[in-house]
C-alpha cells in the first residue's frame, strides 16, 4: 500500500502502454499550460467583447485570463444541474468558457446553445476529462485541456479546434518550471519505492516548478511532448474511473458522468470541511479544494458558487490507487463521520 494518496503525480514506466487508442486530436497544439494556451487564443481573437466564465471555476485562471479580457460570470455550480442558461448573457463578439465540471457532463446542452448563438465563440474546457465522449464529439469552435490534471506529465496544455479552425502556436523555449516538476516526479517515485529521498526535497521542487509554470504559453517540455503519445491514456482513464466509482459505492454516493473526476464531498460548513482536510492529511490523504473563492480578491460574485467552494473537497482517488487504497480512503472518511456531523457527505 502506498504511503500517501493524492498529491502530485510521480513517474512510473508502467504508465506507458503497448497498445493505445488514438485519442489525441490530430490537429491539436501543445502548450506548457492550458491557461497559457487560452491567453494566446484570446489575443488571437482580439479584442473580443467579454469573456464569460463559470462562477464555480479556478479563480487563479480567471484572474490570468482577465488581464486580457474583462470577465463576466454566469452560474454553473457543482450540483449536476449544468449551466444556468438564464445567467449567460453573451452577445456576438463575446467569448464563453464552458467546462465539463468534474467530468460529469455530456455537453448536449452546450451543443444546442452553440447552434443557437453562432456569433459567440465558445471555448470548452475539458481538463477534468480530456478524452471523454464530449471532448471527442465536440462541435465548439475551440477546446482546451490541462493534461497534468489527469495524466502523469509535468506540464501540458492541449488546444484544439473541433471545427478545424486555425490555432495559435506556443512561443519561446520550454518553461523551466516543467524541468523542476519532472525532477520532483522522479524523486517522488524513488521515495515511493523506499529510497532515502527527503520528502521536502521533491515537494519544494514541485512547488517551485508550479509557480514558475503558471500561465506559461511556452511549448511543452521535451519529456511531455515525447511521452504523451506513448502513455496508456485509455488505461489510465479507465483505472481512475473505476476507482472513483468504487469509492463512491463504498460511501453510498451516486456518481455521474462517463469518467467522473475523482470524488467530491460536500460538508455542511467551511469549518467542517477544513477539519476533514486536516483529518485526511493526518492519514496520508492529501485532498485538493476546487476552488477557493476569496471575497477580498477576485471572485465570481455568485454567493452560491462561493458557498460551494467553502464546503467542497475532492478525494484524490485516481489511477495510482488500487483496491487497498480505495478501501483505506473509505475507512478514513468513515472514521471522520463517526465523530463529525452525519450530513457531512452531500
């Protein structure tokens, strides 16, 4: 059993496959980051009117994109109800960022909306399921995915056009942050195998690399460019999906979507959520929060989205986990609910 669940990916040659489905879009462009790819695309479309962003979204990315285009917000919450179309007030010349939130959506509503608004440019964000049915059958002008959210690569943002439109290219040399993150991945692999590698060494490399990489529109690292076509993407996606469904079943939760992105839990309030985060960390489970909204900084202005952001966390069950890790995560969560509120999981 691994000493921890979650945190950053490590590198393992077992992630490579002997047979692979052709899942990468043939005309796609690889960047260091999806955020960088989006910024370059927005400049190509320049100057669009407004950029419409989901209200439950990564505020760091929204802030970076907002340096080029003034953001507007429409309501899209992690409640499996999809976008609230009545809050999306886009007009011709605007750009709308759509998202397959937590890999739970099929995109049919977006297909209809795109057909009804031909003057609006829609860019779909498939970071939570880059190779699922919606991504593969998209009819949007553009689509993007941050590959390092689901694949064991140090960097990588994929930009493609389902309609075959011209795409901007990355510029400059590969980002230094990717090399730092790759070093962290290799050292973490050694640590997981029991070698005497201090954990703070690869954690420091990972954090420095991530800071350096943020928003980079550079080309991908040579490692990512070389290894991406060799990864068993279909197998990694299937393993992550199987584990998410298994943990959801153990917790008595209904899971939706072709390939749900991990498992999301909703606490009754923010202190309970933060107590659960600490409980998980004490047991070697490092759960991210998607995504905090600081009302004193850039935020969506949507109180419902901010409320979800204050109460939600993601249990990081993915392709790295086997049945033992899935059951351990369920037991750790059960131990917390026995001393916490019964309504912890929503």
